[in-house]
C-alpha cells in the first residue's frame, strides 16, 4: 500500500499522530529506539526532518536505523533538495506557501523532483504554512508568518493548496514553539477546506494535542517531546489524547 493511501485511510477513521525525529539531534541508534517507543505507544508514522544541519549522511543513517526498528511508515520531511534519501518509505513533496523566497516555494522542488523520480521515492504533496512564532523554520524559510490573530490568511493559503491539487496541508507553528497553532485557526482552516489538515509545532501536552484534534486536525505532529529524557509518559498521554 502506498504511504499516501495508508495516511488517508487512517485519517478517514480518526485523528492520527505522527512522531517527528530530527536526525541532527541524536545518534541513529537513539533515533531508532525513540521510533520503536513511539510505535509501541500507537504513533501512526515516523517523520524524519529538521530545519538545519540535515546532511545526506545523518539522514541516511537515521532512516536506515529507524526503518530497521519499526513497521509503520517512515516519511522524510525535507528542508531542501540537498539531502534526499531512498531509505524512507515516502517524502512530503512540500511547498512553503507563505515563504518570500521562491527557492522554498518551488525551486528546491524543481531540483529535487528528478532525483525523487530516479530514486523511486513516493512523493506526497503538501502545502506547508508557517504560523507565528514560526521558530527556526520560519526564519530559514523566510516565511511571511501568518499572524496568530489572522485565521483567514491561513485559510487562504490552505484553500490555495487544495485548489492547486495538493494532498495535504500542514499548519506549522515551528518546532519548539511556546504556543501551538491557535485552535480558532485550526478550526477555520478545517471548516473551509476539504483536504486533510496536519497541525504541529509546540504541542507538548495531552491538552494541547486534544485542542488540535478537537479543533479539526486530521493529524497531530510532535517532535520536541521525544528529545528530552523520560518522554514516555508524556508521549503516551499525547498519543492517547489524539486517538481517544
Ligand atoms: C515541527 O511541527 C513539528 O515541524 C513539531 O514541532 O518539535 O514543537 O513538537 P515540535
């Protein structure tokens, strides 16, 4: 089964949880152990990515290690065309829609596309929208951040993603954000679009995960949560609240 079909099928049945692992943050063996823990607790897919310091080497080594430790899909969440791995099951073929930099909107994608074709990696198209505070990804992506009090701008980009034929749309507050995407914004996007909505950035508690789900997220992503020792309890609480 294609990873896209797996995700669509799962999301049709209820909100899913995905665990983001940054290859720059730990050794591959550690990444594999985190992925195995997350799978055991019920996460639905592993995403591999980070805004900075992703190399072909740390990406490949982390992807191979994670693939060896889980049976759920492993999806690459790229920051550009400089590192692309055939060791993942799929990659988000994504455009940062509210970037001021045409490189982030389409040029990296044009460089990556022939390589993706040659490697035979499954591309899953996704519109990526950066919301305040945006964190590192907003900075390196030169995003015109969506203001937290401006849900209709997020709706505009998300609807544009849908009309451009993208499979998914992702509202991103930025990894490590002190506040997740506001529920009102998640709800506004959900109410006016019909492609699956992924929400991430700054979700570190069961309450925040539940708020994203209740507002209409089809998928909740957490990353930073698993970068601290003793994450099991909180990760379990987050996954349980997403899936209950
Ligand atoms: C970042 O949305 C993800 O792309 C995850 O964010 O690291 O804050 O969980 P956190």
